[in-house]
């Protein structure tokens, strides 16, 4: 990296680093018109990016599914991601961390007279602060899960394993839930009535010392999901993928949610039903996995969230 540090966040757009407010995507871009694109996001821990290779590998699997060629390979995408992060890192406030994402659209189909100098895929790399204040309350009280009437798009229609820009299914479901309770987190059922996933998040239940989570065919197999599985197996805890319904969730000893930003966070209510013993937030297995996760990333992300806790602020899934 060379040159003077910028006092505004930078993005990388189609071959150039620039202030993010200068990125311009044409209104005929296919992602704007149709949600026709793919993305992936990781986070940093104390100024160090997490599993960039795993996220970029998943990105290119999504792109292959969509048949989009971004024009650059995985290694260059990784190198650019690291460089963008380094160019923006000095803008982080005390105790803050970034989300870092790569976003690729199929781009603009040439239309006569459009006067554009670029057609085809648009590629944007971005950084933005993690929502630490908005989500801190969940680490104190646990996540309140509500199940919306909207069902998750079935894999027969569109695979959930590709992380695409078409998030309307999950967004509509989340807005249905937050209209009822702004602090609640939506977890959708699949079309068979089994637990599925939420907006950028996976769900796990603990019963009799074992962990179960929905099958990967029906969910985006999150990198944080896999990290939690790895931590559990490293502790000798059995993890099984299974079809799980609300009966299973209501009768669980513990429930937890994984996502890129949260990493792992306990859920204490599902549709108003208390999970586990009265007063329990961090069940013993959830806590042991979180402790292993903290050790693995060499940073206490739970304490990071707690520093931003405001008892008067409503938790938010967004």
C-alpha cells in the first residue's frame, strides 16, 4: 500500500480504489434490476480479518452457480480484500471492527445509446463497521426468535447455498417479524415446516448434550456455522444435521444462532417459549463453544459486544 491515508472509507470498484461515496452503479445493472449477483462477507477481530479464503471460496462457488465471471480470480480477490482492509483500518474507532464484503453483479447489458464505458460484471469491495451497538443487547439477554409466516425458498426453486443479492425472501420475513417485535430475530421454516435459517444466520439446538442444526441442503452453510461445528467437535460434542421442527426447538436445552457478525449468540425465546432453565442466557454448551471460538480467533468478541451494551437500546437484527 502506498500514498497518504484517506480520511474517508475507500471501496474498490472495477479496478480502482476510491472513496466509497464515488462508486457509481448504473441503474440498468442486473443486480439493481433483478437481484442478479453474488456476494460474501467476513469480519475482522481486533483489526485482523477472519477466514478470508473460506469466504472467497464460497463466493466463487456462488458465482459459478450463477454463471458469472467477475474477471478476476480468487487469489486477486483475496489480495484486494486484504489491501482494502489495510487502507481503511485506521478509520476504526476504539473497540470497533469491520465487515468486509465482495459484491459482484452480472452487470449491464449493452443498450443502444446508453453511452456507458463499461458493460458486463460490476465488482465492488467494501468495508463497513459492525453493528456492535445494535446487537449488543442480544449478548446480555439472548436473542428473541420469532418464526414468520413466510417460508424459506426451497432448494428446488433456488439453492440457498449460493449467497446471492436476491435476499427478498429473507427480508420480507424479517420485516414481518420486526413489525411485531423490533428486537426479534426471524428464523424461517422451510416448506416442510422444519427450522431453516434467518437473514445471514444459522440456528442450532442443544438436547441431552448433543447439538443439532438444519441440513445444509436447505440453508446457506455459513462459515461461522462451520466454525461453531468445528469448535464443538473439538470439545468432543456430537453435532448432527437433521430435520428439526418447532417441537424440537421448544423442548431444547439450549438454542444458539451463528452469523458472521455475531459469531455465536444464545437464543432464549422462540415464539415466546423460554428455552432451557428459567433465567438461563448462556447455556453450558453454548458458553463452551463461545469460549473455544474466542480462543480460536484470539479475541473476545463477546466482551467486545458487551462494551457497547446500552440497557436503554432495543436490540436489532439489522
